[in-house]
């Protein structure tokens, strides 16, 4: 086989590999996770690629405290965080989204479904763990936290 034919075959093979590359990238890299928090009904609904996957009770800001409304991307995550502002209160599976506000687990599960926090979005710890894992799996840039009244 002449060198030019070999080179042409090698280039075609390389091009076919490049064309196949996007198919080999995990779907997780392209997925979008949206966690919608509805303050009025104290629920979080989680969508993955537009498909509803979870609906959980939450607690948002109680009287005198507010949960920020808007659309956010996670800024940082912590498997366990302790609030320096509130007596080192435990905040398991924290997903911070705006300044010191986070979605996190709570041991006050009897209060879920009604406003009870200092502004964070509280979830049952097992659900906070699920959300935390989704953020880790899909990446912060592919996750959106939407909070509405």
C-alpha cells in the first residue's frame, strides 16, 4: 500500500473516532437538573431533562426571615456544613446558591411543609442527599435552583 493511501486511511480512521466521540461522553455531562421551590406550597420539585423526578416538602424562611426568590446556580457544596451564624447548626448535604443561603438537610423534619428556617431551604436529610448527589453527578453548571412565591 503506498504511503499516501495509508495516510488517507489513517486520517479517515481518526475522523471517524472524532465523530464517535460525542456519543461516548456520558449523558450526565449534558443533562439539566432544575430544582423548583414553591414558597406558597412549601414544595420542591426536581426535574431532570424536563422530566419530573421528585417532589419533596421543604421549609423556607419563617416570619421575619426571607428566602431569596429568583433563579440561581449552585455556588458550592458541602457534605456537612455548620452555620456560623446560627450556633453551629448542622447543615448536611448543603448546596449553596446565593450568598449564605443553601438547600440542605434538617433534623427538624416535623416542620417540613411550612415556613420554619432563617431563609435557607430545608429538606429531609435523605432528600437533601439525593439533590446533593445530583449536583455532584451533573455538575453545578448543569443545575438550576428556581425559587418562586
